[in-house]
C-alpha cells in the first residue's frame, strides 16, 4: 500500500512540476516606465479579409493570387486545411478536419464542405464544441445540405456530406454571429441558382456582412441588400489578385495605448480611410479619449489632444471585437461606462463578457454584467502588481496589456494566445518602449 501511495505521489509531484514549468513558459511579465508612445509599427494583415479571400480562392479553384496574407494562427490553420482539401468520391471514407478554436474556420468550412463532394467530420477544441452553429446548419439544411450533429445537437462536431445544393430562398438566424451569414454568402456565387437570404432577428456585427459583400463585389458579383434581405443572382465570378490590408482590430490596442499615454507620435502602417473593416470606427471613438488620427499615404499617425469625457455609452452590436478594448480604456481612465450590445460576447473564444467582469473587478473596478448584454463600469481604483487571466482568448490578453502604461508592471498568464490574430504583438510593444521581464 505504501508503495502505491508513494508512486501516486510521485506522479502528482511530476504533474505539478510540469505545470509549473509550463506556467513559467507561458506567463509574461512586462513594464513601461514612461507614458510616451513614439515610433512606427507594421500592423498585421486583416485576419477577416484573409479568411474570406482564402475561401473564395478555393471555391474558384485558386484562380487568383492573395498577397500579404495574415500570419495569424487562424488564417494559417485555414490556409493549411484548404491546401490539403480536395473533393472525394469515396463514399465509405470520412475525412476529419480539426479547426481547434478557430470560429471563423468552423463556420466558413461548414458552408464550404456542404458544397464540396466527400464525407467530412468537422470538429474542434472543447471550447469549439460549446459554440453554437444551429443557425448556420439550419440555413444550410434549408438549402439542401446534408449535415448531422455527432455529439450535442446544435454544436460541433458536424458530419457533412458534400453535394450540389440548389434551393433558392432561405432564412437565417442573424442574432448570434454574422459569420453564419458570411459563410453562406461566400458560397453563393458558386451555387446553381439565385440566392435570396432573409435575415431573422437583430443583426449582429453587420459591418462584417458588408465586408463579405464588398469582397464579392470586388470579384464582380452584383448583389442587393435591402433591410433584412440579401439577393445574389446567378452570375460569373471574375477572379483578380487581391492584397490584404492591415487589421483595424489590431490597431485598436495601439489606440488604447495612446489613450493611456501623455506623449504620442505613433505611425501605424497599412491602414487606410477607405477600407472594408467596420472596426475602423475606432478613429471616431478614441477621439473622445484624446486620440486623434491623421491619415498618411501608407497608414495613420496617432497623436494626443486634450479632449476628455466623464462618461461613455456605446452600442457594440456591430463592433463586438473592440468592446474589450473600450472596457479597459474606461476602467483605466476612471470613466463611468455603459457598454451595450454585448450579447454575443458569451460565444467567443471565451465567455468574454463574464471574463471582462471578473478581470476588471480583480483590478479594482466596479464592473457588472446586466442581462447578459450590458457591461457597466461605475468606478475604478486600479491595483498594481496584478496577473491578468486570458481565458485562452487573444483579445483579453491584448486589451488588458496596455494597462502596464498606467500600472508600470503587469503580468499576463499566457503570452502565446495572441498568435490567434496578432503573433508579433509582444515584439511590437517592445519596439515602443515596453520591457519584457520573463
């Protein structure tokens, strides 16, 4: 008996030892000793535009070139999957496709595999199996797709039998994720018939739907979008090369750093006034926090003004990805805030709404989630020497990271999580004066 107990204890100690080593390798502690933000940053390419371009390129049989691809993990994963993917006529073989925690890949591939001959098992991480896909699957079934749930109804994994689908008119749930709609719009030019898509419920992240439609327009696809109906008639896809612009969502973290800084002269390359990205609204939002934008030939320049506000109220229904950035901004500056339209943050890489409430309160803020839709920040008294938990969520890590400007030192529990959308984030902040201590 003693031998067994000693053996079990050795195993437990080994597990603890390995976990401690892992923690030391993933945590990152860093500091900023001044409040100046001066320099030049090459922002990463847009993950959202890249992923749409990759799907369209596959469907068009790689008839055009995609330049300046995003180096984000999600885009690399999707590109690798598509490079290996080919239609199959072997009815008795099921090919498994693993997308880890890449929500865009899961949704876009659900639609793409529905029209790609073969038997496909589309699955992902445990968190991915908690993210609903009912609205997208129901719409594809209405189009004539063959999809079955293999575990919990309404959630991945999905067993998909790819085939030609021909129905013309469907309704789709639009209150959970705009990616449900974009996934179907991306396959629309390659269907046999016209497609009429009726959007049910209040549309979330509408700018991403507009992004998808603008990309289709870039490739010669005419469409109409009136109120809650999108019509795409049968027409020829016109391939031409595309260069991916920089990511405005990634830029939001630099705007946040600027809001926390006293002296700012920062050049962010690759951003343009005329763009397809809804998150470029940060130029208007951050003006209220004293951050001004000047458009240059090759990007934007940020500088500070004396403009300030006492309270902030905003509906993030169309812009959920920048909600964490603004929540941290208000908390850091001690501004009372009411952030609305956050209902779909609960089905992101983490339950982002709950995570924000937890981490903000840990830092000394009075933050409260109301009706699973609103985050209120009543007061803020920031505590130093804190560790931020990321919940395996890239936007949690990068939204909280700028607080080091105010707190001098901060620790993030997982430095690798930023690879999902901005792999060079830590290297970039070092260029602007942050010191990495791990």
